[in-house]
C-alpha cells in the first residue's frame, strides 16, 4: 500500500478491487490484479490481467472526474493522433469504497524521463501534433477546462504556496517571475480544447515516439497557454523554439504558459515534498527551467 498524500485519502488495495469486481464486473473478477506504480496524486491504478486497468479516486475532489472522462473520452478519441484511455466499465460505490470508479483498456508504453529523451525533435513534433489536433475539435458544447482560465485565478493559491516554500526555493525570485506572468496580456482568441496536464506521468512513449496521452480529468476548453507547461516539465530548452513555431505561440501566450508551469510546480512542491518525492523532484525541475527560461530570454 502506497503512503497517503492527502489527509482524507481513501485507502485501496488489490483485495478491495477484487471485491468490487466480484460484485459489479464478475466477468473480470478472476483476472490477476496488480497495483500500478505511479506518482499520480488523485487516483490509484490497478492492472487487471493483460488488457484492462481499474482507476479508483483516492480523494473526494477527483470524484467528478470519473463521469467527466466517461463522457468525453469516447467523443475525443476519434479526432486524436495517439491513443487515449478507453472506458469499458463504470463502477459504483460499494464494499466500503465510497466513490464511483472506472475500468479502462490498458495501453502499453513507458513514461518519458526528463533528460533521457532519445529524439527531442521527434517528440516535440508528436506533442505539437496532439495539441493541435485537440485544438481543432469543435468546442461547441464543451465544458470549461480545469485549467485554461485567466492566470490571475491562480494568484491566491500561488501566493500561499510561495509562503509555504520558504527555505525550499528562492521565493523572492519566484514572486518576481509570477508577477511578470500576471502582467502578460490575456488570451483574446476563441477557447480551444485543452488537456490541461501534459506532464511526463500522463504521457506514454513507444520507440521514443508519443504513443498515448492519459488522464483527461481536466479536459475542456480555455486558454491554449495551459497546455504549454510540457515545454518546461519535459522538453529540453533546445526544443522550445520548434515547439513554439509548430504551435504558433506568441510571446504573451508563452509568458502565460510559463506562468502556468511555475504555478503548478510551486503549488505541488510544499504539498508533496514529503509524501510524493518524484512529483516534488519534478516540481523543482520545472521551477529551475522557468528560472533558466527567464534568464535566457525568448526561446
């Protein structure tokens, strides 16, 4: 059992998953069950045999995402150039577990490792192709993205995170960078579809190329800057100009994207520094990359 990351986190294990399957999906109850190692914060994952995976929310704030993904993943999948999770079962609370949960098709692949990307140029093309395909999908009737709102909506939690990070980072420098991001002109174009969390843990590679994108819990429409943090959390600096060119990113959108990357990392760092070391390390990397980006000027 992995350590708790949240005070109100629900504990899960393979025995619970087996009970849920027996009661709700008996056709899968005899499959081997194995917990999937992950630095994810909202859901616990259990592989079911070779072809399926169960995804159980750990915490109350992730519960609404179950129905959200069940609704939108099948609608988005035909328009995207790589695999995304395909829901095959919707579970309900039971056997002491209080939340709805999902069963998906298992997707093969490996998470990319920062600093160990075999072909950064190819991966940059793949990521840009995914983002552009998502943005081309008709936004009529789409929900608002979990991220993608004006950057100023992050100000209060960002200031709290800065205060909680004294001794962890140069908080004065972070404050300066954050205030610069807030001054960037806002998005004036139409809202477009966003994934909202293109972090390494939500990407799968095969043969060095993007094979799948996972975790669409925040998918919806908003400011395209919210899908740019993958530049700072994964891509090397030398790939940033190509990434910007492929996506047609102007200076204001890049600045807002940098603000999103900084705020995500800063809010994660003090919260997960002890309970999720891989995520805390990723946050530190992103903060360092944002500092470097600001020092070096336009990519």
